[in-house]
C-alpha cells in the first residue's frame, strides 16, 4: 500500500496565503517578539505538568487512602493529560514550542507519559491531518477505526446504526486514549511503514522502543498505584480507566468541532488535485470557536483558534488570539469565509448537528 498525495491547485485567490504570511511576519517583526513560547507559556507548561504529576505523587505517597479522594486525584490527572496534550506535546511536535529543535524533541516525548507515540502522532496529525484536512481517504481524523459506528465524512458508507451517532459518539470519544495505550501505535507503525510515511527508520527498532515505552507507562501509571495506594486494586484500575475516559472525551470534544461541523467542507481531489491552494483550503475546512473564552483558550492550548493553528502550525499557540485578527481581516478582504462559533456550547451543538446529518443522509448531499 503506497501513499499517494494530492496537489493544491493555483487559483485567482493564491495571493491570500502570500499576503497573510507577509502580514504575520510583519506582526512578529514590528512587535519584536518570538514566534515561539514566552514566559507565559513556560508557566503554563509547569502548571499542566503539575496537574498531571502532583496528584500522581500525592496518590503514591499515601496522601489519601480512601476511594473517592483517590478517584478525585485521577480526575485531576485527566485534566492534566488534556492540558499537556493540547498545550505542550502538540506545539512541540509541530516544532512550535521552541526555536531549539532539541527542546521540541524532548517535549514531544511528553506524549510517552500519556501512553502514546510521538512518531505516529507526527505522521497522523502533522502529515495527514494538516496536509490533507477533511479530504476523504487521506485525513485520518475523519476516518475513525469504528467506521460502522461513526461517520465523520459524507464520502464514507453510511450504516443504519449511525442514525444515532449524535447520541453515542461522545462515549466513543472517551475511548480515544485507550487506543493509544493498547494497539493503535503498533497498527499505525505497520500501516505507515507500508505507505512509506515512516522513512529512514528501522521499523523493528521503532517497535521495540514503543513496546518499552508502553511497558514503562503501565508500570508507572498503573502498576505502581496498584502496589502502593492503600485501596483495593480494582478501585485503582477504575481510577485509571476513569482518567483515560475523561481525557478522551476532553480531547474529542475539542478536536472534532473544529472540522466536523456544517460550515466546513470535505473537498474531493479531482484528477489528483484540490481546487484551492493550501491556505484557502484550511479556511474552508476548519472552524474556530469561543474566541472570547480566555480560560477555555488557555486550557485547550489555543486549539479553539484552529484556523490559525492550521495556517501557522509552527507558531506557538500563545500568539493565536492576535493572529486571529490578522487572519479574519485578510480573509474578509479576499472574500473568503472565516468560520467561527461564538461559544464552545454552540460549537458542540453544531458538531452534534453535523453528526446527525452524517448519520441520516447519503453521499450526494451538499456540505454547505
């Protein structure tokens, strides 16, 4: 199975990307600021790691010895998982956290302590999702492994059960990180290797280190709590499962409303080409939400500014609120859409609406 890419066609709107890039470069130059992390971002990094690791240490050192307080620690760790994934791991894997490659590489491995593999994340997310956003058959984010249960693209076959996916999809989002810690990395490594997407690497060596990483993850985040926390083992397992389920739900409800909503498009390549250049394509397939919700924006690593992230993935998310003003103005000048839901609740409602539409209508319906 060989990976075949597509080309983005040149159109009369090509100048959009060039003008936008020029304005963004001018913003950083004129304000004499770095595109990467600042002091605020470093403080944020410390906080989200603390959310994950401090409850873990409190748990292991006997800070609480009854089920409900310990379960509360697992819940806080779930929030920490999301925070690290959204803010630190995500930026680092895009090379956006620091101008130093070694810092980005080090922080990219924060995914290891969450149970995932940074190599596979980079292929699935950076290469497939960012390069081919919402393109059926190429963007893995709209191709769930449970295709008989979930349909994220109008060009996937529809099943009878999907009629109710707007009701049950949220549960399956909760299983997202369980796939990280079990089989997904190994299946992806095999598939990405056959597709030629993992190059210049020894696959057996990569799999070996992935196995070691998984063993260490289970030892530290499940084995040690079972051995050291003074509650029945099954309660510890329940806490571990709760942490992963909550983290999965949090990740799912942040990433999916950015692309699977009624306003976004699902372009199909014709003769190996998409009709718009890449910057325009990102505008058509991506949506922001809750731009005025500072607390949400802080926690989700600026991913409520998903349009800006897709246009400038190598810029630290701490700058997205300012970039959004530039992107919106430039899009308006070129007569291009700038999708944005005012609130997080509205984004979730639109996502549920899209899930219902996808579960009840066949291929030949208009996305817009």
